[in-house]
């Protein structure tokens, strides 16, 4: 990604990114599983997320969808440094 693309991204805190991911997930997939935790962490020039293991097998599809939402948001949101 070039410098111009980086400047066009919205800059948000880890909490704001997590909230955006959760809002999209709830809107698209339904209620957030109560045992699912979302973590946002910075990388060298980007950010990523991790999810705590869900205890119910039905949450696996929810987790995969959340990770896809995060991948999509990573294109438009930059973690504040």
C-alpha cells in the first residue's frame, strides 16, 4: 500500500476498531456471542485482530465472519499510533 492510500484511511483507536467490527457483526450476523472476545493489536504498518476461542461449535461460523469483517475494515481503517 502506498503513502497516499495510507493517508486516506480513517484513524481509530483499538477500541474504536473493535466497536466497528462488533457493530457490523451484530448487524449482519445477529447477537455477539457472550463468550467471544475480540482483541485488536498493532503490527509494523497495519493492525490485526484475534478472537478468544468460542465454546460453542455454532460460533465457529460467526468467528469466521467476524475475521472477514476485520479484513475488510483493515482496508479503510488505520490504527492510531
